C-alpha cells in the first residue's frame, strides 16, 4: 500500500511539473497583451489592418501633389504586435541596393494608423535619369494609413533619405492605395 501511495504522489508531482512546464511554454509562445483597455470598435479596426497588402505607390511633388514618375508596387505586412514589414518594387533602386523595410505601426483613431519603416541602402548609385541616384545610408517612410473598407486602404506621407552619417540629403511625398491579399 505504501509503495502505491508513494507512486501516486510521485506521479502527481511529475504531472504538476509537466503542467508547469507546459504553461510556461504557452506563456512564452503567446504574444504579449497590452495592458491598456481596447474597446471592441478599436479591436475590430486593429484586426482589419492586420495582414498582407498589395500596395500601389505614387511618388508626389510635395508642393503641388502632382505625380512624379509612374506608380510602383510594394508588399506590406501589418503584424498584430505592431510590427510592419515592407518590400518595395521601385525600379529607381539598383538591384539589391535597398533592403526590405522594417518598422512599426500604431492606431491613431478609428480606422486610422501611423506606419513607419526604415530600409538600409547598401551602396551609393549615381543619378541615371529618370533614377535620381541614392547614397549608402537609410530610407525612412512615414505614412498615415486610412482603412476604406475591410479589403482596401489609402495612405499618404513622406519619405526621407539619410546618408551613412545620418545627414538628410533628400525627402519627398507619396500616396498609396492597397488591396488586401487573400
């Protein structure tokens, strides 16, 4: 009888230890939850931006709003944790000159978000019209995204180019239209 009671206690301890490890693994695998309360309407809006989007970008003259060159395509992924990834299809960059964009997004209002990404410019290229040429350094994109419906958004904002020493050498404006990838 005693050995059976000891075996049961040992089995319970082992099971409790296993359950503790399983809960710890689950906690580590679960994304962090923000402490601030989010209304059902805000959560719905956030859920609507999360996903992969096919984006058409138009560079604009910041003073007049007139298009500058033909539009180009990009892919943008909004993650639930506030991270964003972006791959641009702009032909102005030399092959492999620009890295993918990495950044963050946050909700500004109902259906409105701010997206900021940074990309590495690996090497310098000389101007070869229509491409303006770029210096090795960084590109920062800052856009306000507005959801149109569950499968479309528009955005507008700016782009800034910094050399390897962090000095701004060019900036511009752009707009975009996006369609959710399903």
